[in-house]
């Protein structure tokens, strides 16, 4: 089997789920280990527990990839006083790397909630709560002969994606003017002479997490010594990025059939749910983990049911008469996240060994 650098694995995952997408409270990324070290195999788990670490060591696996981060807040000592400290010490002693891919995997396109919806057979899936205030427009003025190179460089760096369309831009021609002052070495024109140049104004949209890279690549390719460009914040949402998902069954199904589908799809021993508000279910909203905060979005999406985890007793009343609110458990709702990482790694590195942990990290038992 193939060995990989830790950086090759993290780059692969973060290309799919950029770290910049994670929530402010989160701590996704490499938590223990060196990105320059090489690993023989990775094991995937929803959580990192001592038992998961022991399983990895026993199997000779040197990288643990989890959805939930091991370390959320700062560690001030490593004395083994807490499970987190013991795990860090044991991981370092055993050359084990620990990595997590959490809310960036929830928010990215085709992330955890999309996987939840697909597993249940929902079609026409859309993001339930698309990211807002994270989109910018980049406008740049380019001499005509270089317009296509600059446009392409921005596309390659992550700009110009709208829904299922890539390479989106708008261009129109005009005339730029400038006078190079002493010390300048202009690409066209002469120092101290007012110059007019036929230029193309190119507009592209860009998620803010890509803007730095897009601008760097754009300036590298642009022929001018000083590039004129604007970065404009947009109020638009980003349709394919955000929390939760909503989709439709091909045919409406009865409440009993729906409950059976949910139970079987997510292998849940127990579902806590409110009364149905319709005879059949055709549209369903889902959110892996603790998704109660998306209840209003789920209701306004027209879903007859909303599946998530960690719903409190009083919160169930908020769904009364509006939709069927279902708590299938935090662990159960997010377990699909392992399949996303597993298939991503297998697709990109077919000869690298990837395992799903046999250790059940769910701290909750059902009777
Ligand atoms: Zn979670």
C-alpha cells in the first residue's frame, strides 16, 4: 500500500472542505502531528476517544481522522489529568497524527447534511441555510490581449462559480487611462505621458475564503505594474455552501413508511419526534448534529419533517402544528460524515489504506 505525507491528505480534504469555512468556535485541521511526516494508513471515527486511539495503535495505523475535534480550547498542561491530555500524550508517544474536519465538512458543498439527504433517497437537494455575507465581487481592468489569461487565472483560483456553473464572468470593453510617474516602468505608454489603453472590465464572484488566492493569481498574470481592481462585498448568499439540506422524495410516502425509512437509513435505535402535520411526507429537511437552530428555515422551506439531533424537550413544542421535528441522535445523524472522507481519500489515493473505526465512540446507550 502507498504511504502519504500528512500534508497530501490534509490538502485533499481541505480542497473539498476548506478550513476557512469552519465556524468561529471550531478547531478543525491538524491537531497532533507534523504535516511533513508520512503515514501508512488512516482510521476514521466520529469522535476521538482513548479507545479509538488504542484501536489505531493496535492496528498499526498512524493517522486518526475524526469529525469532532479533539481539542477545542487551549491546553495548558499535558499531565494526563483529562482524557484529551492523555490522548495527546499517547498520540505523540506512538507517532500518531490526529486530524479533524468538522463544521467545514458541514458547510461545504455536498457536505454532511447532503450525504444525510442522499442516503434517505431525497432528490432536488438544496442547502437549507446558505452562507450569507461571504461572497465578494472582484472587478479588474485588463488590456484586451491579456483578458482571457487573467480571467482563466481567477477561475483556476476559485472565482466564477455560481451553483452548478463554473467559469462565470461578465466582460465589457472600454478605455483605461493613466500617466506613469517618475520611477514607474509601465507595461504600455511612456513615463510622464498621458496614455489611453483599450481594456476589458472583467467581473467575477468569489467566496471570501478564496479572495486572497484569486487576487494573488490575478496580479501575477496581469501585465500591468499596478493593477486596478475592486473587491466589492455582496449581500447574496452562496447557494451551495451552508448548513442543512432540504430535498424531496420522488413520491410522497406515508408517515409509517417515513419513520421506517429514517430508522433504517440512519440505523437509529430510537427516534424522538413530534406529531405529523400531514398524511404523507414528500419534502424533508435534515441537519447533521445539533441543528435545532435551523427549525425556522426548515419550516419555511415547506418541509413536512425536519431530522436532526440534540433537540431539547421544550424545543419540540416549537414545531407543533408546523412540521414533524425528529431527533435521531447526534452521533447517528453525523455518522455519514465518515463515508464522505472515506470515499474522498479512496478516490484520490486508491492505494492508501483507509479504515472505519470498529470502536463505537457514541457515549450514549439506548435501552
Ligand atoms: Zn457533531
